[in-house]
C-alpha cells in the first residue's frame, strides 16, 4: 500500500491580516488563538505523516522477518540447522528481538486504544496505567519468564550431560 508523500516538515503558512482594532482587542486574541491552533494542527499533521512513513517501513520490515521466519521453519527439519538453534545458535538474539517486537506491538496497541491522544508536550503526563497496558505488560513478562525457564532447563540438561561425561571419564581412569 503506497501512501502520498509527506509534505516537508516545517513548511508552515504565515498569514498577516491587518486588524481594524487594537492588538489587545478580543478580535486580535481570537485571531491569535486561531492561528496558534492551526499551527499546532499542522505540526500534528507532520508528526502523523512521519509516523505513517515509519509504519510503512516497519510493515516492510515485519514482512521480511516473517518471510525469513518461514524459511527457517522450513529448514528446521535439517539436522545441522536444528542442533545449532537448540544449543544456542541464535537463541539470545532471537529472544531479544522477540522482546523488542512485543514492546513495539504493545506501544502501538496502547496508542491506538487511547481515545483522542492529541496532547501537547507541555500537558501533564498521565500517571495511572490502564488495565489493557497492565495486561499487556503481564503477558510480555510471563512470556519472558517462560523463555528464561526454557533457557534454564536447557542449561541444566547440558550441566547434567557434562557431569555424566565427567563421571564416566573419571570412572574410566580409576
């Protein structure tokens, strides 16, 4: 899906309209606030365009990672590929990547769930955490704990295998 090109950031229109009354009149204040609101809306539009471009790049990156993942799944049946992955080949980087992807997915999900998130940086930050955010964080933490437990069990199996080899080796020398 192709999106129209984003206008150049910072390309704001300046309009000077002479006022019939003084600068301190109610009309002048309304006009100033109207111009200020337009400027903020243009900045928000620029940020949305930039975000749309990032999302398009992310969509392509996700698609590439999915294709790569499918090809690795197809190769799991081969002997050397499967052993390399079980004994640490790409486990740590894969775990880190999954964790980062889950964080990005959670951030995007919470951004889309929030009703009318159009605040200024100067507005006070939200202190409370929504129920959905807590559930997502819990899901991510549970998955990370499961992955760590799996890694621990692999290390324990390796330790047991090495201890068995050592006892066989020491038994043969005696």
